[in-house]
């Protein structure tokens, strides 16, 4: 019995010893190790990075509007013409008045020359109708030619401020004698002929006489013919009735 126990123990020991012994095994064939490549570290870094620039996006081709051959072209309607400006009739009247009114001795000379060309036959011989009077006139004596009379009439009316809206305007007629040098300047102070003096006259007559004397002084010198060699002696007739219908 004891012998069998020892025999069983010996068998187990052998089994354990067999498991602890490493039996040589055949290992599979492995490839040989590859060669090691050395790597060098670069000390310097380039200042400019060699990076390709980003390419710009491709341009989209613009489609040109083309008109097919033979197709009718549409023309834009013509612009409406601007209406012509209508001139102001009042400006026309003012312009005509400026053109008709002489402003210098040369203008008066041209007026005299035109009057000479027309001749004395073209002047009306009959009395002036009341409706034809449109501006004040100054009557002169017989010591001047007709053309010089017209020139002085146009000249004096620019300086005369006749009394208006007065009762019995015939009593406000003033006559002033003037004496002019050959060049048209006053050779002496103007002289009242009617009324002969301002003493004892009514206020309205005094105002009319002062306005006539003032007009003579303001209008000095007067336009006369350039070929005149003698002095002028004339009487100016300031009649406020000739202001009727004038502006």
C-alpha cells in the first residue's frame, strides 16, 4: 500500500518537472533589420518662405449684349424741345425807351444828323392833337435850328420834374431864358421870363418855377451842333399841360 503511494507521488513529480522544462521550438524566419538612415538638423531657416501664392479666382466672362444682324435698332425718343421764353413786354418797352433816349453828345449829334436827312418837309405843319402828346416838350426861341431844338427838347425833358395833379395847370407855365456858349455850356445863369420873379406868387407857381430853373442847371451842358460858332439865345417853355397822358 505504501509502495503504491510512493509510486503515485513519483509520477506526479515527473509530470510537474516535465512542464517546467522549456523544450526548444523552431522560430519562424524573420526578415533582417533595415539600415538606419541618419537625419541632419538644419541650423538656418530661410528668410523667405517658398510658398506658392494663392491663385486669383478666374474672372467670369461678361456677356456682351449683341444685337443680332438684321434686327431693327430701337431709337430713344427725342427729348422735347424747351418752350421759348416769352419776353416781358414791360422789359421791351423799357429797352425801347433806353434806345430812343439819347445819353451823350454823340447820341444827340446822331439825332441831329438823322433829322437833317429827313428834311423839314416831313414835319407836320398842323397843330398837334391832344392825343398825340405823350411827353413834355420845351419850346425854344427862333435863335436855333430845328434839329438843335429837338435835341434840347429831348435833353431837358430828362431833367424836368413837372408839377402834376394841379388845378388850372395853365397858370403853372414857366418860361426861362438860357444863353449858351458855342459848345453848349451855360454862358450865364438862367433867367426867369414868366413869372418875372418869385415874389408875390402862389406856392404852386413857385414850385413850378423852381423846378424849371433846376432842370436848366442839371441839364448843363446842352447838345448843340458841332459846327456852331455863335452863342445860343433861347427861351425854354415849361408847360405842365403837356404832361397829360405821359408817364
